[in-house]
C-alpha cells in the first residue's frame, strides 16, 4: 500500500482541527489523520518531519498502523507495536458531518512512554521496526518521555477533546455552508420577486428581459446574456433578440450562436452547459469571445418559445447545476410572462380586426371616404412618434384616428353621400357624428382613453369648432392630433363635391390655419413628415381584410379599386 504525506486534499475544517492537534506537540504528542482505508491524510505541521522520517524507513511500521485501523472499524484502539515500554500509538475514530471530503477519519496519536532508561528501549524499538533512530532520539530529547499513567491521562484528554472538536469543526462548516445556501436561496427569491414587477403583459418583452439581465448581472457572475424569442406573428422584430450584460457579442453573433444551439436545446427541458467550447465544432467560430455558456429553453406547455443563453462567467468559472437551477427558475417565470404576452397580442389583434371591420362599415356607407380612417390613423401615429417618443400613446392615438368618424354610422347616407353642398340642417345633422361616435364607443371600457380624440376632433383652437366650442388648451392633445390628421387627409383626397387638393396647397392651408384651427407645433411636425415622404407611405396603407371585402362589395362590377 502506497503512503505519502498530504496525499489527500483537506477541507478547511480538517485544517482547523489539525491546528488544534498541533497544540499537543508541546507535551510530546504527535497527531496524524488517516482515512478509513488506512491511508495517511495529514500529520500536524510540527509532526510532519517526524512522521515522514519514521515511515520513510519502515513499510512494516506503516502497514501495522493501517492494519490497526482496518481491524478496528467501530471503535478507538491501541496499536501494539512492541511489548517494551517506548512508543505508544493510539487510534481515535472521529465523526464527520454528511458530505465531508474524508468521511470519519482516524486520528493516530503517538507518545513516548518510558519507566526504563529510554535510550536502550529506543534502540530496540528502532531495530525491531526499522525506524530512523536519529529522528526519534532528537524528538525524545526535545519531549521527555511520559510515564504510563500520565500517558493514559493525556490520551484520554486528547481523545475526548478530538471527538468533540472535530465534530464541532464539521458542524460549524456545515452551518457555514447552510448559511451560504440560504443566502443564495434568498438572493434567488429576491430576484424572482423583483422580476414579478416586470411581468405585465402590456410591457414589451425587451423591457422584461432587459430588467432580468440587469438583475442577473448584479446578483451572479454571468458576463453576458441573450434571449432569442421565436414567435414572428405577434412579436415585432425589436423584441426577438435581446442582449444584456457586457457587450462581448453583437446581434449577428448572438443569432448565429442561437442557430447553432437550437438543435441542442430543442425539445429538451434541461439546461445545456458547455464549459469546453472546443468540444463543439459548431461553435468554433466564436472561440475569440465565447468561453462557457449555459442555454435554457423557454418552454410553455410543450412549446419552445425561445431560449435564454448565459455567456461566460467572471474568472472563467465553469457553469454548474446551481447556475442551471437559478436560470431555470427565472426562465420558467419568463415563459409564463411570454405566453401571456403572446395571448394578449392575439386578443389585441382580434380586437383591432373588429375595430377595422367597424370602420369598414362606415367606408361602405360613404365610398368617397374609402380608406380615410385608416390613413388618418397612420398620420396620427406618425405625428405622435415624431413629437413624443411614447409608443403606448402612439398606439392609443392610432386607435382614436381609426375610430374618429365611427359616429357617421348614425348619419343618413343621403347626407353622407350628397353630391353638392349641405344645407344648414344637414350640416347640423353631420356635426352630430362626433358625439354619436363617442356615445357608441363609451360602452367599450378598453377604449375610454381614445374617446377625447373621437369627441373633439372637430374643435378649433379659436373656439369655432364643434361639438363644444373648446379653445386652445381646453382641447385634448389627442383631439388636436386627430383633427389635423383628419383635415390633411380630407384635403388631399377627392370628395364627391370637389377634387383632391395638391399636397403643397394642402400644406399651405395647414400653415394658414395653424393657431386658428390647428395646433402650430403639430402643423410644423406634419409639414416635416410630408417632406420626409408621408404621402408616399399613405399610398400603401394596408386595408384590412374586412375593409377590402366591404370595399369590393361596393364597387361596380369590373371597376378597379
Ligand atoms: Fe369627423
């Protein structure tokens, strides 16, 4: 059996224990730790040269200790080296806590015990066991031999202290580990709690994952992260790839990496841990910046919605199962959020389709305004995007523009489609459409915030508009946007009683009525938008399917749309 000093790695608690054992060396007590198979783990620091010198000369001596350990598996024991007074060896079995690197080691304690003249015994002892007489003599001179009774007392004290202290060291270590685990669990829970606030379905996936990445960068050693989302129906392109952490890779690299990983993580609910990139030829091209990765599929009800990839760790630490568990926890919640976002997107699409169908019914009544509402909605969106960077507001004003004339459903077709100018009575009837529209929509809770645009889009800044004669700041901003977009589209498209105005003439009218009818700031934004190609965009405003079917029904046979 091979023996060597310090052949086992030691845990901190074993080092602490050996430091305690070292304190006995002043009384001539040498301690070593052995494992249950009879192999040396480590001597105390000052005993190391002594032990080494002894067993360097005597394989038999070491075998005798190993045999003593193996023959006494349950209890402490003495090792009868010689029938003479002299070297006494005693084995003390120690307990460890679960999971210790070296379970239940044995402390071998050595003492020199003598009544008789020591030199004579020492010479016989060394001769019998082929020990290094010079080393043992030097040690004995530094630590005078104990008499037998003293030695028994010392051994009892060492045994009692060793058992208590060793267990205590391990329990302290276990407690420290539990504290660490609790700390990590708390961080994990805290992270999940904070993420809860970014899981509203109205929040864009980009914002959700960006917040997740910020939290992960703050609480873990992950260097960079990316989320790749597969849905192309509901998610806009801006939400399909999100990068976070340090900028060690760009979007094309992230997409190429995701493409390489997709077959590996597909249909697997497990995390993919790659700590040796060179083992994956499909990632060869990324070796300049990619050191380790951890990829977790975003799964919901058997559907893979995408994947989240953690890239590299500080100090090149490998990813392990603890990292995978944490990422699974956050990805599980992101999957629920994402599924809700997709469902919400579907419902929203359905809702918008219904609204488009409703709008198409007005166009069916008044073919000359065909597509008017859709174009007004687009102009509204562009006006908001150019003047206020708030995508939520742009969406709401888009709807307001789409529905601004919905009240025309309640106006007679005789008036709507009249070829000539309207009489005063007819004009009064026509003016009712904004109030009728607001009344129709007031029953739909989800459209509460678009009503101001519908009700007040014919108000003028100078107070001469309808239905309320509001002025300046009394007019809701949304209504100012819709009113300007409405007027611009009305001027630039033909009616049954007049042709379309050229674009420049329409803009001249907008300038002339800025501050009278229109908000001057919005008028300037519109003029700029027209310069930047708005009329061209309006030529390609998509008609909804519902709209097109109504439009086709209205057309005379053979007439091109
Ligand atoms: Fe109108």
